[in-house]
C-alpha cells in the first residue's frame, strides 16, 4: 500500500487568524505581513494605512440572479 500523502495543514494568518494566502505565506495578505514586519522594525502596532492591490474578503452583494426556473 502506498504511503498516504501528507497534506500540509493550512495555518491561519498569525495576525488576524484568517486563512493564509500562498502569496503572502504565512500571512493572509500583504497588510498582515506589513504588520508583522512592523513589529520587528519598530516594535509597534501602529501601521500606516496600506493600500492593498487585492480586495479583501469580497462581500457578497447579493447580486446572484440565477433566474427563476
Ligand atoms: Zn491576516
């Protein structure tokens, strides 16, 4: 029998506990990465507003119109 493939459990973002993104591993977004970086640099949580290229958590605008059948 073949060995089972061990899938790495996805760790949540250490900053906000959201599911981490591969791009910003182990964080969920660049902002959280900046937050962590800020800890090292300044030891402060005061982070300037970072404009992210990616939208956060797309909100469902309820525009799902699948049509009546
Ligand atoms: Zn995060």
